[in-house]
C-alpha cells in the first residue's frame, strides 16, 4: 500500500445525543468514539491524521492531545456547512500532499482496519480518483444507494429522496467513507450548496470527478455493523450490545463458560483464560486480564485490573488492582486502586483495601479497612480492623510483619510499624511501633462494679 493520509470528520454537534458533550466524546465500551476511529486509522500508519473539529473543540482537542498518537493535526470548522465544507478545512494541511486521502467520520467506530486497507489498496490499484466504501445492509432506508457496474466501478450515488421505486430496493449503500487522490481539492472547489439545507456535500465530488473524466471504484463490505454511525443513544446502545455479544461468542469458543450470555457485560479488550466461569450479573470493563480457571460471581464490577489463575470474585468491586493466584475476594469486598493481593490471599465480607500490598496466605475477612499498608505473609486481620491512614492533611503508612495475628476491632494509627509474629489484642488502638514477637494490649482495663441500691 502506497502512502496515504486520513481526514476524520468530527465537527458535528450531535443534537440527537441530547447532551452538551460532543458526540465523538461519548464512550463505546469505555472508549470515546473518536478514539475508536483514530486507533483503527493509526494502525495503518498514515503519513498524517487530520481531525476536523467544530462543536466542543476544547474537550476533544484536550483529549486528543493526551493520547499516544503523534501525527494528529487539528483543523477547525467554525461553522458547519456540510461534509464537503468540513473536508475543505483540511486543504491547508494536505493541499500539496501527493498520496491518497482517506475520508471517514469520527462517529463510525466499528470500521475494521482490514476494510480500510482494502479501500485504499483497491483505489490505488485501480488508479481511480475516488474509491467509495459500500455496504450491503438489511434496511437501506435513509442511505444513498450505490449504482455500480459489473467490474465494481461506481456509476453514481442516488440519495434516498431522489431514488425511484426500483432504486429504493437496492441494498448496496454509500457508507460515507472515501479514498481520494490529489484531485480531491479540485473537485471540492466545484461543489455547490444546491440543496434545501444549503450545505456542501462530499457525495457531490463523485459526480464532479466523473464529469472531469476521472473514474470511481467501489470496495464492498458485507458487514453492515462496520459502517453504522452513532447518532443517538439508541444506536450507541445497539453498538454496545453488538460488541458485547461478539466478545462473549469469542470467549465461549475459546473455552470460557458464560452461564447467562444476556446478563453479563464484557469489554471488547478483556482477556480471560480457559476454564474460567462467568456467572450472571458480572461486569468486566476495559483493561482487564483474568487468568485460567477463575470464577466470577454475582454483581461483580472489575475494571483496569489483573487477576491471576484460580481466583474467585463474588459480589465485589475491583478497580486498578493486581490479584495473584488462588485469591478469594468477597462477597461484598471493595478492592481499590493500588491494591496488590498476592497468592492465596482472602479479602472477604465488606472489607476494603486501597494502596495496600497484602502478601501471600494473609486474610482480611470481615468488615476491615486496609489502606496505605504493607501486610506480610500469613497475617490474620480480625474483623473491624482499621488502618487510620489519614490525619486530615496527609496519608501515612501501616506496616504489619509476617505471621502476626490482629484481633478484632483494632485501630492502627499510622504511621506505624508492627513487627513479625506479633499478637494484637482485640479492641486495641495502637499508636506506637511494636517489636517482633510481642503481645500488645492497648485498651482500657475492664472494671466490674456493684450497682448501687435504687433510692426512692
């Protein structure tokens, strides 16, 4: 494939989303629509990616400045006068560019890398001035119909409002994705706003180029989901369902059990090992890796985390954590960012961890908070234990050595260091470091007093 540059149209308001957020910033499976398109295009290694922005410029531009794609150029469509007008804004960047120019929309997130590659290669091979990506759809209503010749050359595009009865039966539609040669700019200069909306349409360039003696070629995809635009919340939800169903089918075929495929959510990028079992109600978000033979139960929410093989999660929330092998979490645990649970750890009923490293074979079973802490191996944390890590201004660390036994309802006032093999009596509030091998009791002495006789 020869050199090409891409122009992504992302200037629209998206009024049907009923939101002040720019349409291309709405998320699909945890990722903004514009990022889906940028990721796919950048994987083809274009010379330039030009993004045309209009509504909500600041939010979109700020987001694009933070992603790991270096060759993005931003241009602005201050007033929206149609798709051709949007592409015109890219001329200042690409006017002297000699390679192919790919045009696509920032709200068409599911287009495949292979399809775009075929469009560019087909157009370059056929030496055409414009290649149009067409798609076979079940319901073509509202789309421009493609009239083609036997050799896949494009005769014309007929818009819905101009189509006769026979043309309306055609199921081959214009996707709105194009590949042009350098004649694009000459064709754009001849586009006129001769329509009810007084807008400049990119589709008009096809007829203009043909009138100039240039040729147009078709690349056809049979997967209509690739070219579906997201214009409202219904279509966004439908795209979510499509991605989820596709992911679940992929997991089932690779040896993972999903008990109720209609009652789970699994992100497109989740990696799950063989023989894992996913029960109804589980939500697996983005950036999740789960090992082999894991069990996910109940209304568990897992995002941005790694869980190693043989672990079980029940009715729990896990975010930004690293979980070792054969770990048991839940029911009703909250594992917050920075938590590292090593092999064979147990974190149970209504317990919470945050920036806590808990070494292997240790237990935090009941109603405890372990934050900003290092817990050694084979430590038992009793019910109701709290690391008091925050003094109102700063966070402080608690360190508990291996083989220590912490009784119920203990408060550790950080910063504090507890040695190895320490026994902390239930109900203690510990404010000073404790050496290894000691018993610490830090509570008021119980006193037994007789009641006074009632005085009448």
